[in-house]
């Protein structure tokens, strides 16, 4: 369970871009929860029930914890179990049926179209690994892949003539995702100009290779995007998931049906995709407040 919590906290930092203070708060609350479970000899998240969570909160109430503290602890537990559900690490999310304070709504960070352009133009194609990095950034934004999905792409997953890629998502479900001609152009250049030097005589079929001739990890891809965000002058805290969010919200803003976006993102439940309607509503509200004479 400790490993799962650590992975969850990394996810909050690397893919959701939450601050160190928020990460620490979630970590402390989940540490106390885990210790409570361990005292009851519960060592698997799949053995946790709603009653265990209620008992943990009631014990805190008896110790005199404030309602705000108990609410925060419940939020931490609910977000943690939502993450476990998304990663297919629990058979069911026991917090779904729990009544309590409204879950903090953390809208995903997205880039504007101009910020995306600056980010995609940041790699220097004439130096080092610029052409590979350009291909990676273009692929992220063109397809909305999860970081693990992009890292696992193989040469055989790319279908240039048909204009799509195949990827394996959560639950080992395979899906087809359209990809732009621009992204395919840079993938082809990378495969012709740089990849042969990175792969050498190795039979590794992974598409994107590091300078150590191996596949990328989540952390190395996050660091790559952070590097080019700095070069592009983007002050937002972004990572691979930011390009996935931007891909979806830009499609929605330009009229793409929510069901189609759901299929491209590989969401099992359309409720997960609906968060992007809130992102777009936020943009519309901002425009209204900025330009309407009576706002």
C-alpha cells in the first residue's frame, strides 16, 4: 500500500502538476489512513470497505479533529481511490457511494493554442536530439496519448499511410487514434535521421529511444516537456498530461463530439471525459467577463 501511495503522490506532482504543499497534505492524510488500516491487519486496498473509512474518520472525530480536517482527509482518500480505479488497481471504488463534503474539483491545466505552438517550436531541429523531441511533442499533442502509452509505442504501431496509430491503454485495451500529417512527418524524419544511431544493432522496436538506447520513462518524458516549456517561456507547471488535456479541450472547443473525444482518449466512462466541458465553460466565462459590457 505504501508503494501505491508513493505512485499516487508522484502522479499528483508529475501528471497533475499539483504543488508540493498539496502533495504533502495528501501524503500525510493517507499515511495516517494507512497506519489505521495496518492496525486492523488490512494490507490490501482491495480489502478496504466503506466501513473502514467511516471508522477512521470517526476515530479522528473522537480525538477532537476539526470538521475541516476530517473533510480534507476524506477528500484525500476519495482522490486516492479514484486514482486506483483509473489505473485498474482496485476491483471497485468503495468511496463512490460515500456521502461527504464535495470533492475538490481540480480542473486540468491546459495550454492555449499559442502556447502549444511555442512549445512545439521549442526543439532545435539542427542540434542533438531535437528532431526526436519535436516528434515526441507533436505526437503527444496530435493524439492525446497517456505518457505510458506514448512510451510503449513501437515502430509497428505507426500506420503512416492510413494516418493513425495503434496504442494499448489501461486494461490492455487496444485502440486506434488518428494522427496528424505534421506529427507523422517528424516521426518519419526522426526514424530516418536519428533513430538508427540510437538503436544501433539492437532489435528494440520501441519507437522513441533515449540517448541510452532504451525506452523513455514517465519521469524522463516529464523532464523533457518541462525543459521545452522553459525554453518556450511557459510559466505554467505542465507535463505530459497537460498536452493530453490540451488535445481534448481544443477538440471540444472546435466542435468535436464528446463521444468521439472519449474514444480517442480511451476513457471507459464518458463522465471522465466530461471534465473538458468544464474547462471549455471556464474559457467561455473568461471571455464573457473580459468583453461583455455588462459583465
